[in-house]
C-alpha cells in the first residue's frame, strides 16, 4: 500500500516527527538528502511503526497516496527553497507541501503564492516543543489555504499534544499566518525567560538566596498561577549541581545568552506594524547586551562593578512573584496585540482564543495561564488589551504595589531588571490620562511643521513658530 504522508529532512526534528506519525499508525515515507540518516532512522526505530524509506525525492513522491502530503523538515531558508524547487516538478495539482521548519512568515507567503500558481497547496506550519515535542506531541500552528486542513488537519491533530482532550493544533489562517504565530510564540518565550531570569537575579543578588534556595521558590510557584513548563524547568536548572566543581551549574555556565533569530524577527515585525512589544524587545536586547563581553568588561573597569545593595525582607519572594506575574501578563498582552495587528494587516482573521488554546500544551510557553487568556478572548474576541479582561485586570491590580516595590528595589540595588521595569512603564503608559506625546507633537511642529491635532476640536494645526506664533489651520 502507498504511504499516507511523507517527511523529508530527518535530522532530530524530522525523525521525531516521522516516528510520532508512525506511532499513531500512519504509514510514513521518509527521506533525507544524505541517505545515511534515513538508514539510521530505519535501523534504530523501524520497529516503532510502518516506515517507507526512500533514497530520492522521486521515490518518496512515488510512494505516496494522492493527494500527496509531504512535510519538509530541513534547515530554514535556502535549504527549504532548494527542496521545494526539487519537489515541485514531481508533484500534481492538489498535492500538498508542508514546511514544518522555522521559516520567516514572509518567505512562507512568497512560497504559498508561488505554489498556488502551479495548483499545489503550500502549508507553512509552525511546530513548537523541540525534539521532545516533535516525538511525543508538539503544538502545531499550520497556515495555508483552508482546504488543505481538510486532509491534513486530522493527521496533525492526531500527533499534536492534547490538553483536556483538545489537540494543540488548529488551522491558524491563510498563507504565512501559521509561521507568524509561531514567531510570536517564540518572541513571548524570549520575554518569559527574561522575566524569569530577572526574578532569579533579584532573589539571588538582592535577596542573598542561593540557586538551590531559588530553585525551591520556583518549585513552589509552579503550583500556583505561574504554573508553566518554563517555571518548572527553571527549578530543575537552578537546582542542578555541576559534577566537576560541585558548584551550582548556573554559576558555572557562561553568562552570554545566544539566539537563533525568531525573537529578533518578532521585534522587527512589531516595528513594521507599529505595535509596542517592549517585553520581547527588552528580552532580545538583554541577550545582545549579555553577549558584548568586551564592552561589559570595559564599562565594568571604568565604573567598577555595580555595588549591589542587598537587604531583603521577608516579603521579597512574594513581591517578586507578583512582579513576575504582572510583567508576564504585559508580555503576553503585547504578543497577542501583535498577532491582532498582523491579522488586520494581512486579512488573516486570527482567532486569538484558539491561539491560546493550542499553546496550552506541547510548546515551550505552555502554561496554566493560557487557559485564562483563552477564556478572555472567548468572552470578548475584540478585547482591546488582555489587561482589561476582568481576570487579568484584578490580577494586575492586586500585584501592582508589589511590582512597584520590586522595580524600586532593583533600581536602587543596581540589579538590571529591564523586563520588569519596561512592563511597568508600558502599563503606566497605557493608563496615563495624559502622555507627554503632546510635547513631542509640539516639538515636531516647531522644527518640521509636522502639525498637531487639538484636544478640543477637529482638524490639523500649525503654529507659526518663527513668525508671530499664531496658529493656522494646516
Ligand atoms: P537542522 O535545522 O539542523 O537541519 C538539518 C536537516 O536539513 C538535515 O536533514 C539536512 O540534510 C537538511 N538540509 C540542510 N540543507 C539542505 C539542503 N540544501 N537540501 C536538502 N536538505 C538539507 O534540523 P532540525 O531537525 O534541528 O530542524 C529542522 C527544522 O525544524 C528547522 O527549520 C528548524 O528551524 C525547525 N525547528 C527546530 C526545532 C528544534 O528544537 N531543533 C524546533 C522547532 C522547529 P543532511 O542530513 O543531508 O545534511
């Protein structure tokens, strides 16, 4: 019999996805540019299910039922285009090409449009959860033409993570919507990790707690509102002792954070859309700052190291928990805003509640919290900000005093907390009755005659700054 679905690209993600499909009873055709990987997969895991190995793409295509479904799991960028170019002449109208790599959504839009021209369905599917998720159930964010989901959806839902029996997979929207949403997911992941790291740093450097103490704190937090995969593994990492030195591993790891680029993409796209995603931006910049070793050393030498003023009181742990929660609400609110803005820009009609639903399991930011976000958008799909949902409004209100104390403490102590600080500034910015943007408009009008609007009547105005300073209609 022919295979139901195919996977090409059998590095860690592709092989695990193929195994996941096989374990769910699908006959899976498998292929990799260098055949050795295909052979390794069959010899190590062939017994797990029904695999059909192929040495060439022709063979792979020939082994499939029609309409064909081929998942590409190769390095994102040029390699994905190379595989698509090789595949297209082998396929027939109605066949489906699914890119499960971390593609930029603009590439996905371009590829979708090109394949549509030749009658093929192209699905850019964001897949989150790393290698573990790919094997045991990832969160899957497929975009592409709606009709692709009829055939493909049931298979993807089958292999996706489940929460309360609901699969973490839904048709996200047309063309690049799936990869866009995956990108924002990663951006939120950056922000979440930055906030967690700041919480640790404050408890450690201001509170004087050891990594093992903080591990215990995080373990406790994981049974409350903050329950999430990232909080859970923070306790694991902080509690881990380096076998060589006997020190906490976190004290041995070089403090220069790396990045593969999806956080940067999120911020670049947010700038294009004009959406303030300050939490994600601070997280990306904090990683960049950490990596500037030479500059860090020069500034440390010029000024001396920051003198951290300690002095924790009993309430620090609880204050930091509240600050973390409130800042996290802000980071998610910003990410969801960005998805809403992109949805309007590209006509995707994204269901934000459904996005929260499919992030509840399988992916790196899976958390109890996402149930609340889903409820918020289910209740009010047009919610102007997550912050104004009743539940989050009450949570942020009750955290506010603690949040301010933590920010004051961080600033006074000299411990950088850009995530906490900027989240609070965002909140205060949105809440302010009047912002100094009025002054900015005045300055713009002064040097560039850019005009301004007034609060008391319609129209655009300009002040004759270099003349008699009277106001004219612009
Ligand atoms: P890699 O990103 O390391 O890519 C290696 C695979 O790409 C190999 O199968 C390799 O084939 C193939 N490849 C590279 N260049 C070409 C080419 N020009 N033509 C054909 N095949 C090529 O593998 P991963 O498994 O880590 O990731 C796969 C995709 O999934 C990537 O897009 C990644 O961004 C994404 N992803 C990864 C996650 C992770 O946790 N690793 C999580 C979510 C998504 P060969 O063996 O012949 O060299």
